[in-house]
């Protein structure tokens, strides 16, 4: 049996879970998220704990057991605390700025790159740090990956956009071999 799927989900104060058909709505006073529940799984909701059980012992149901439990737990964390990803810009003249809900990047191209924030996502820029905030964990990670994809860090000087804490494996540049004057 799935070890993650067996763990109970603790429902914090101020969060409500409502199951309508096969869609679970997780809501708090500020926001709500929806999580699909497969028909082979059954969600049991009590006052402060929710558990997930399998109705059938198929390979699909077993694989979805832990996944669905993790999605529900992430939705609960999203509506209470939210998720953030931080990216770091490294390079001379590389800059980022927020104008409304658009992130403008100057990262060595002849033009500025503009990334519009999807609904539920916000950007913050402080010096060379870009912070992506939101309630949907998957969407926060997707937007952060799209920002990184604009100018991924290169291995020689490390210039580009990287996640905070990401290690860039550096390569050694060209080395001059025994410089001998021509015709000597």
C-alpha cells in the first residue's frame, strides 16, 4: 500500500474541503483551489482530518493514491501559506523589473523579454532576485521554469537566470598551449 497515500491529511483551522462529484474544492477565506479525485479513490473528510482510500486494487489506483494525497496536501498548503520560487539574475547589465503584472527582463538580447503573470501569480523583484508567488504549486513552478528558460545559466561564466541555491557546473575555458612564436 502507498506510504504517502496512507498518511492522513490534517485540515487546518479556516480551511474547508467540499467534494462535489469527483472534484474536491479546497477553500479558505482568501482563495480556493480544485483537485480532481479519480473514481477509483474515495476521500473521507472528518472535522480536522481527511483520508484517502482505494476502492479497487488496480495498478492505476495504486499509482494515483499517493499522487492524489500529495495534490490535496499541496492545495491545502497553497490556500493557507502559498508557494514561492526565487530566481537569481547573474550577468553584467542583466536586470529585471515589474510593471503591473508583467515581468520585464533585460538579459543580453536586443529587446526586452516580457512575461505576463497568469491569474493567481505575482512577481517581486529586489536587486537581482525575482520572486514568483502563488497558491498553485504546479503553476508557480511552471512560471519560474519559463523565466529560467529565457536565459539559462551558461557553464563558462555562469551568466544567466538560475534558481536560488542551484549549483552551476562550471567548465574550464580554452587554455593556451605552449605559446611559441611562428617561425622560431
